[in-house]
C-alpha cells in the first residue's frame, strides 16, 4: 500500500495552477460498485453495480428521488463510506483499499465536500471553519489565514469571518461550506443537494460558484434536484433509481 | 404519574449505553466517596486517639484539623460530582425537551417525565454506590485490623454517616437535575431544539500554544460553560484531596516525626536506675503504658553520682549530657483570672481538678531537647510547661492558670509537645523541683552521642554498671515511635488513590458527555479530512484543559494549606521534598487525565463510520 506521505506528494504533484491531469486517466472510476447496509435481518442495497467513469474537469450531475442512493454514491466517491463490493478509483487511487487514516488524508487533499445541511463545526467561526482543513494539512499559519480570507471573499462572506454558524443564515452557511470545500484546493468538488435548503438568490450564487470551479478545471460531482444545476451547459447527467445509476445522455 | 414513570423507565432502557454509563459513573463516584468518608472517619479516630491523647492537645488539634479538612472536602466532592453528573446528563436532553415542547406537551408533563428519569437514575446509583462503598469500607477495616494490630479505634457500624451521605447525595442530585430541566422547560422550543443558538465560544486557552488539537479543545471546553465549571470544581476538589493527602500528609508525618525527635533528642543513651528506665521508656512509647504510683525514684540510691556524670562526659564521642529529675506526683489545677466581656468583669476559672502527672525537672539552659511549644518560654524558676493531655484533661484555659503540687503554685507558660507518659507530664526547672522534694542530684542522665556507636555505648554501660545503674538505648524507642507515626499516615495513601479515582471518573464522564453532545462536530471534522487520531487527540487535549484547570489550583491550594494553615512549624524531610512531591502529584494528575481520556480516544480511533448525513439536523 502507498504510504500517506507518498500519496500526499503524489497528490501535490497533480495540483498545480492549471490542473494538468496528464497522469490521471479518470478523476472517478467505479466498476460494479455496490453498497449494502444490514439493519438486523434487513438488507438494504443502497448502490447496485454502479459503473461510472468521470474524467478530470467534468461536471457531473446526478438526480433522483429521495432514498434512491444519491448521497450514498457521493459518500463512496468522497471516501466517507466504502463500497461493499466492486472497484473504486479516485484520481486513480483505490481509496477503499486503504485504512481510515489514509482516507482522511485523501479527503483532506483531494475532495472538497459540500453537504446539504452545510455541516459547519459549531464551535468554530466562519473563518476558522475554512481554515480547519488547511490547518490539518500543516500549512503555515500566516498563509492559512490569508488563503481562508481570500476564499471567504470569493464566496462573498469576508464581511462575517468571526461569526459562529448559528449566527449565519442558511445561504451564508452554505457559502462558508463551499469556501471550506475549496480550502486545500482539491481537484474534485462533491456536492450533496447544495441548494436544497436555500432561497432563490442564495441558490443562484451557489450554482454560479460551482460553475466557476468547474471552469477552473475542477471535477464537480453534484447530487441534486435543482433544475438550474441539472441544466448546466456542460453537465453529464445521470439519474439514480433504487440504487442503480442510469445515464441521461 | 405512574404512566409517566413507565415511559421514563422505557426511555432509559431504550438508551442503554448512555443510561448504563451514567449509572456506572454515579455509582462508582458515590462508592468511592462513601468509602473515603467512612474510612476517613476511622482514620480521624485513630489519629485522634494515637496523637491527641498521646501527644499535646495542640498537635492533636492540627491532626484533627487536617483529617477533618479532608473529610469535609470529600463530602463536598461527593455532592458536587453527583450534582454535576446528573446535571450534565439532563443538559444532554435539551433537544428532547425542546421536541416535546414543540409537539405541544404540557410543561408539567415534560418536567415530571424528565424528573422521573433523573430520580430513577439517581436512586439506583445512590443505593448501589453506597452499598459498594460500605463493602469497601468493611474490607478496609479488615485490612486495617490485620496491618496495624496495635491501633485503637472505635469500631461501630457507621449507620448515621451512611444515612447522612445518602440524604446529601439524593438531595444534591435531585435539585441539580431539576435546574437544567426547569431552565429548558422555560425556554422557547426553537431555542431548546437548537442548543447551539446563543452559545458563546471561548477564544483563548491555557494550552493553545501546544497545537491545533489544544486550540480546538479550548473552543469545545469554552462552549459548555456551566458543565465545565462544575466539572472543574469537582476536579479541583478531587485533586485538592489527593494533593493534601500526599503533600500535606507527608509534611504532617515529617512534622510529627520532627516534633518527636526534637522532644526526645537524637542518638541519646539514658543512664539511671534500671527499673526507672524500664518504666520511663515504656511510657515514652506510643504503644506503651502510662506511669503510675509505682514510679518513685527519689531515694539517694536512685540519684546519679556526679563522678559518673564526669566519667561519661569525658568519653570520646559523647557530645552532650543532661541531668533530669523525674517525679511522679499528684497535681492540681490552679485557678486563673480572665476578663469576661459579657459581664464586663474579671472572673475566676478552674475547677480545682486533681490528677497525677510526671514532673520532669530540666535545666532549661542545658537541655538536649528542643520542644515544639505553644505559649512562652520559661524565664523564672516558678514556671512550668504542660504536656498536651494534662492541659486538655485538667485545665480550662491553661495559659492563664497555674499547676499546683506540694502546696506550690507554678505559672503555666506554654503547652509543650512531648509524647512522654501520653502527654500527662509537665516540664519545670530542675533545681526548683529538687527543692520541693528536698533532693539534690538527678535520677536520669541523658547522654547524647556523636553517633550511635556500640563500642561507646558499651563503655557507658560499663561505667553505669560499676555505679549500680543501667542504660537504655533511647534511639530504639525513638525509631519505634517514628515507625508508628509512619504507619498511621501510610493509611492515608489509599484515600489519595480513591480521590484520584473520583477525579478520573468525573473527568471521564465529562469527556464522554462532551463527546456525545458534539458527536456531529467531530464527524464533520472527520468528513473534511481530520484523522481519527486527531479527534482523539482533541479529546485528550480537552481532558488536559479541564483537568489542569482544576488540578493546578488544587495543587497550589493544598501546598499552601498544608504548609501555612494546617500544620504549625511544618517540616519537610529535605529541601527537595516539596518540589519532588509537587512534581509527582502533577504527574499523577496528568496520568489520571490521560487515563480518563482513553475511552473517548478508543471510541474515535475505532469508529470508521462517518456518514455525516446520519447526524444532520
């Protein structure tokens, strides 16, 4: 198995300003991936033989009913969950073969996760929430604060850096969450219903941010019902239904 | 209400992990504090009997003060920990309370429902905890009887103390659980459902410079101000008890040993009538017998010849000699005059009590002893120092009264520490005492040696034998007494360990409650890339943060109390004693804190399931 340090070095080498993925064939590749949960005697097949190849820089949108398996798929891609069977490669790395410590490092460097319910750490301010992934990555403190402030500025939240999550509106919390997802400049952005709890104006801002990130070369994978996102001009569209992934193209 | 209790108990059963954790935590804390309190009472009894009656009353007072201080702290500690645990548990139910309010449940019903849960948890913990604590106490008593058979203490089953402890714990727990439930019931449902709202976060902490986990811990600890304060208070009490027992106990032991050495003198061989020596040193032993009327050595054959004193003084290795005149005599309490501010007039005190005491005639300017005393030095021949027990048993306010014997009256100048004859003794000018009885010379010669050299002692013995006298190795009695003091204070060590156990349990419970109340935050951190070990380190840092907030002041307070308040003329075995003891207590403290953080550390290091959506609000 690859050591953490080796991977970090490899991950760093893939992340320059232009996102040159010459060495990476697929940002995400799932081959016959299934995820089964067991609750007592009940067996729930959240993902059934998923096959999906996402090239670097693509904008992928997956829609589907609640309970269809969208979040599970995103969790598996984001190394928050592991498949029960099948082969999963993210940035050509078989992440499910590694232990949780490695997967944590992988999440830190390679994927930026945007959750439906924002999931900001309640004891940290907006600025600290954005700084947190960078602090885990051992950057220098001065650099971290400057980068975090720039990210907050980018999501138009630099006027409230010292506010705790409960002091922010839903749209503001989601913008901070997006800034946090960009913190370590990951090549892949994963978003789970990012606009579901937001009003129209906030939702539009999030949609634009995701488009910008994709335009910069980041791979964006979004699970959503939002027609505005589904209708993105470059989107590859899929639908989840009972744990199965169907292409809409 | 019965339906409500049924629901309440079902709710507890549905949360088995949390319920068991709280009951276990409360039970162990109650068991340990019950044991400390009951066993501490026995220790107090022992120290009172061993020291108060054998030594001076002043010394007995500070031994009692020391042990009573510990017991009082233990009692408060138990009540604080019980109230903290129950209160913390109820704080974790805020969201449930908010939910019930949002559904339209009546306030009284909500209050009764959660109070029923609290009472079930509290009563079961108190009953089991006190039962376990009592069993531990009985085991302790068996151990005590086996390890130090010579000790005297009252051995009655402490039913009143047990009842008192149970009542205090139940009352403290009941009212502590009432408060958070009542507060939450009064809140708007929206506030109770979102406990984060209006919460403040402390920005700067003691250990922030140690890294990110410590800065995170500062924010976590700073958020739950009430719970943290109570936990810090209970840790402060636990660590104060442990520190006082270790630091203070060591100082008390050394001080009492020092007092004994000062009163008896080091490297001393006694010369005198063999029968006198046997009775005298039997009365000098902590486990020996007091003197009686048979102690009568005033005849000329008991008086040590001046030539023998000269011969012994001329031996190489003899550093000092002291002649004493000992008389066992009837004594009487002399009246004293004191001003009574109530009646604004002087009044007579004293009941003319009579008794018997050993009168020790010393030459104040040449004595080898250096007694610890409370009062004033003797500057006239008609003055006397009293032993503690004599002062305690026969006098009302000894320092303004007089000691009478042989129709003479001697002003009492001080109370002296000396364990001779169980403290039923008095020190006075030798010449004055000799004059009273019309005797010249001394019946006891104390010979202080450069070192306890057997060759030299044999020479002294040979000289003494030639004059018809014997010798006694006083050092042996001194050593025996020091061992007895050490044995009594060694009994305090289990109490220190139990106090640390209380701290461990209190902190562990705090950290577990802390973890489960903020599980979502930790899972979010994991989801954005924090390793399990990082989260676990945050928990250890949180433990250190809270533990040191309670521990460091506890250490400082216990050292100051032990040295400056509880123990007069405190002595330490060496200059390195205090620093070393403080460091060892500090290390024990850190070990306890780290041990308390192990369960949460293990929890986070083994938990791989971090699907955040499960914890989404």
